[in-house]
C-alpha cells in the first residue's frame, strides 16, 4: 500500500526501515533518501511506525515467553 504518493513510500518501506532500526518518521524518510513533501502522509507514516513497532514488541515478548523453561514442582509430580 502506498503511504506517501509524493515519494512513492509504501508500507513495505516503513516495515523495512523499522526492521533496520528506524524509530522516528524522519528516519523512515531518510531510509528512502527523501523527505515529507506536502505533509499529508506524515500521520499515516506515524501510525504505521507505531503499528510495526508494536508488532515487533509483541513478537519479542512471545519469543521470550516461548524460551522460558517450565518449572514443575515436585508436589505436582507426586500427585
């Protein structure tokens, strides 16, 4: 999906920039070597940035929880 028609910035560009460490809209534009032109896309870029970062955090939390060892108490084993 195109987020910025002035710069042909797509949701894939935002996802890629965030995957490479972008945390601010200016860093997303910089990753494509462009700037916001008319400004109409900035709210969409900010929204997409928040969404992608939230998905990253959720994935990291899920991965962390999946790696935690399961502790079984001796009482539960003898029951």
